[in-house]
């Protein structure tokens, strides 16, 4: 058979876009109008962001013990925060001696465990909290969540969430040193990682990343991607055209500030381009409560960057969204395709175990059992073996 | 145009706004290359709607980053890069909108020459319909190479990717198109 492009070459001349001098003149005359339109869009985006910031500030103000329900500016809010009381669990925001502050989220509890001249220790008991740490020489602030300790290395804002089996941290600004069971890692702005909550008598365990968020896969795979697909600006400089690095979009800025709803609104009018942007866009949709809208971005990552481990993570995430949406058979198919992806090391086991669960929930017990047997064969001591046995209808040995 | 950039931009100072640039310069570049840019957009998108807006966006964007140009001869390529960026965003936006039911992916027939034979017209329609199913990058690489007739090197520059990635994308698109059209 003749190659398609050869066949197409014969008729290429039949593709004649209609664009003449009149079109050029009309388009040129309308450029000022287009510029004004673009400016308006930018202003609307900015206004939405401002509304979001004011809204969040109002909510935080309502949560402060002062009882103020007005929306003071952020400096006033910080000034009004009471100093934390040692040993008293609280769900309200408070300040530390050095001006740092701690803001628990809804249904969350934190305790100022210790406050001395040299250091403050705060423990996140339940839920989530935001820590805004002021850089103060000779003074440290330690945050504990289970067996995981966080320490800001300079002026830093970070968020910690504690669930039944892991602790998640997201660094909004600055840098955080994480210590868990003898291992240390420094996380910079924009990083999000999860750490398992292990019993202390298990001994030192490596820091592992639970495959819960696509965004964290960015870091997991960073070392792998340099040699692949997209060129670096330096490589581009070797060519005739000097590549412009696109400025950060408004939705990305809002996402970094975890203003998910505002970021999602700004994202409506944006076009994520790179793999990083696509993954972030998916996160924005998920955290803004629009998981279904995350699917096209994840699909794009999975389709266009198949050899990249982030593609496997994206596909895995897609499976989870479909599962939560009740589309169990589709979820199972998504998890199954993760296993077939080349760079799936970080999520292969999880994907297989979730596939078992998805088939079970879809009502296909045979497939659930079949996949469960595959899991137990591949990972006889897998950390999800118990769950897999249950969904696969396999009794314990 | 000096090798280091545009003197008329530099001379106006660092806080120059795009609207402060001499309209003659913008207009002459626009008049000279609007047709070229529109052709890239038409052929990659297969659709006339929004092309006028996109052409304007390409020139507005180009003048924002024009200081990055080191050689005046690179202007045409620079415009191609920006046109491809815009096309890529447009394709992705359409896909997302179509996914959430705000848009459809219908193919517009107006880019076909009126004198084309029915067979040719049908093939073009078929190809563009199937192009909608490809990823934005694969679609762009294939259309730039085989519809627009760029060389692989030109496609690589316009898509801001390596030659090997370009080859891979073109081949992948061709394979998927072939398969899809065999099933049509």
C-alpha cells in the first residue's frame, strides 16, 4: 500500500487556505481590538485571583480566636494571632515566639509541644495545618507529624497533612528539611511528598513516595527525563531560533499558592503545554474538586510521554479518578494499562492491586481473582497483599 | 535589525510596551508574513474559525519576544515557532472543551481548493477527521511535514524539539492515521 503521506503529497496543492490581502488588512486593523481583548482577559484573571485571595483571607480571619469576621489584611491577621500555649491542643491559628504562625485546617488539631529560647516544637495531631515560618537566627521551629519531622531552613511556608497511613507535605515557599526514621531529605518550593507512617521499632526505612499525587512523580522521574524528548533551552540555542521561555501563567502561580479554585478558573482560559504543566493542571482540577476535568490532561501525558515514568503515574491517577467516579471497569482498564507502560516501576505494584479492587467493584469477580493471583505471584510479600486477597476472594495462606 | 536585537525596542528603554513599538514596523512585518502564518495555522488546525484571532496573537506574541531574535533572517522561523505554539494550545483547548461538551471537533471543509476532485476532497476530509484523534504534538509534526511541506529540520525547529523526536512523532502520526483510515 502506498504510504499515506505519499498519497497526500499528490493532493497537497488542493489545500489552499483562503487568506488574501483583504484578510491581512482586516486582521491588522483589528489588532488593537485583539490587544484590548487580551488585556481584559488578563485583568479578569487578576480580578478573580484577587477575589480568591480576599475570600481565603476572610475564611482564615473567621477561624482566628479573635472572632473577627471582617476581612483584615494579612499583616493585621498575623498581628492579632495569640501566642500558642504549650501543651494545649488547639484547632485555632496561633503565633510562635518568633512571629512564625501555625494555621490548622478544618477538623484539625495541633499542639505546641515545647517552646524554649532556642526552639519551638509543634505537633500535628490530626488533619492538616499550614506553617508560616519566619527566618530567625539561633531559633528553630520543628513540626512533627507521627514519626516525620519537618524543619524550615529559611523563611518558609509549608503545609502538612496527616492521614491514617501517611504524612504529606507541600512546600509553598522556601525549603523544608524532612527527617523520618534516620533519613533526611530537603524539599524546595513546589515540592509535594508523602511519607509512610511506620512504627518506630521497624528500624530505619528509606523515604518512599506513595503514588498518590501525580505532581510528586515529577520529582521521582526528574533524573530519567533529561535525556528524553523535549530539548533544553541550551540545546535550543544551538539552533537558528532562540527559544523564548514562556512566562509563568496566572493559573500556575495560583496553583503554587494552592489557590486551587482560583487556579482552576484561570486554567479555563489557559492551555497547559509541557508535561509539567499538564500534570499541574491535572492537580489543579483534582484539588479544585473537578477530578473529571483532570482526565484529558492525564490522558495527554500518558499518550505523549509514554516512556516517561510520569506517564505511568498519570495513568495511575486516571484510574483512581475513574474509580472514585464509579466507573470501575474503565478504572480497571486504566490500571491494567499502567502495567504495560515501560517506565512504571514506581506504581506497578499499586496499579495491579488497584486493578484487583476495580474488577471486584465492577462485579467481575473472575477477573478480580485472576489479577489477585498475579499480584500475589509477583509480590508475595506485597504491602497490599492483604487487601488484594480480600478483593480477589483468596483466603490467607 | 542588529545582530543583538531590535534597536527600536532597545532605544525606547527597558519598560517599553508592545503598543509603543512603531506601528510601521509591526505593520510591515504583519503585512509581509500574515499569509505565511495563516497558512501554517490553517493547515495544522484544518479549520478557519479563530484563525484571524490566532494570527493576531502570533504577531503580538512575536513582538513581545522579538528581542530574543539574534538574526533578522530568523524572523520567519520565529513566527513559525509561535504559530505552532498557538496551534498546539488551540488544539489542546479544543480537545478539553470537546471532552467536557463545550465544543466539538468537526472538520471545516473551507481549506479545500474549490477545484479539487471529489476523491481528493474526500481524502483530505478523512485525513483531517482522523488527525483530530492524534495528540497535539504528533498532529502538528505530521501536518507541518506532509501538509505544509516543511523539511524535518524545519519541523524540528518549529516544534522546538529534537530531530529524533520529530521523526518519532511524524512516524507515529503516520502509523496511527494509516490504521485509522484502514478502519474507516
